[in-house]
C-alpha cells in the first residue's frame, strides 16, 4: 500500500459519529500521530491522521474536519506550504506544532492564518486546551449537543479599555471599532494586561495566563507574542502604543 493510500485508509476508519468533532493530525512522526490520536479519542474526538502534507491537502479540502494540527517540517509538502494552499479555499482552524528553533516559521505561519502554535516538546494537556478553546470560538456545537468544557477565559463580560474592546465569550477584539484577529494565546496575554491597565505584568505572569503550570515557556516566546500583538494592532492603527515595555520588569497596558 502506498503512503498516500495508507493515509486515506486511516481516514476512512475514523469518520466521526453524528455531532462528534473531528481533528486532523498531519505529522511525519508516527509516534506523535498514534499518541495524539489516542489522547484525542479519549476526550471524545474523532481523528484522521496523515503522514505528509501532500496526502493531507486533498483530503482536508474534500472532507474538512473541525480543526487540524500540522507539523511544520514534513516531507513532500511541509506544514507552511500546506497551510498556504489550504487558505486559498478554506478557513479551517489550524494549530502548528513547531520546534523551538523555528521562530521565523511561527511568525510566518501566524501571519498566513494559523490560529495558534505550540512548541515541541509539548504538553498534551496544553494541546487539548487549545483545541477546545479554538473549537468553541470557531464552530459552535450543533443544536442538542452540550459543551461542558470550562470557559477559556477567567472573564466573561466584555472588557472595554479606552479604544480597546474584548469579548472573551466570542473571542472578539476591536480597536476603535475595527476588528483585530488574535490567536488564542495572544488573546489571553492581552486580556491579562487589559483587565488591570497600568499594572506591570512579568513574563511569567503573562504566560501563566496563557499556558498550564506544567509547561515551560522561555522569554523569547513571550516577547514574540507581544511583538505579534503590536504588529496586528498597528495594522489597524499605525500609532498604536497601548502595550508598553518596562525593561527588566515586564509589560503593561495603557488605556489612556
């Protein structure tokens, strides 16, 4: 059996039951595919697995899942090219799995339309939390199906801080009434800053707001998220400066 037909056969064995969410996993590491499939199925998801981007592309276009998890480095077609081609016709929610030395890939992937990224080695608990949050935001459950997972944010009311408005329940952000599209991690970091304007938050405090306690995230990752937040807001307001850096201490949000 060829590699492509092996992927298709695997997909056929994992069709979702009525109302069940489906997650597609695209990675050339068979151990990761197996481990994540077991973990996701234990959480009630149906899974489809593909070992390269070329085999995954046609299947994702013909029979879209609810969310996909892509590795970046793969043979035949890597995750970046897969996302680029997929975005020509689909807004399927996508999470990237990256290595710590792939910061430029992370930046390009998020700019291209990935919903979030998680660095390897990663916590399954973190990935499951990200999947639940993105699915809740991107695709409400069908009528008659109850979502019993906890809310992704500690705050449910709309947060209004000067020109910023954040709606945690809908994962919506506007600046001067203009929408700003954020990943889950970016949203949670901004929310942690905006709930207490003027209060300095350390990098550790910001990452505690966005990641489980058992996941280590280094300073470079924190700074990368802040850099992307600023870039996205400056795309709608070139004078945006509400996220302030206090060197040696952390970051704060100014609503003035």
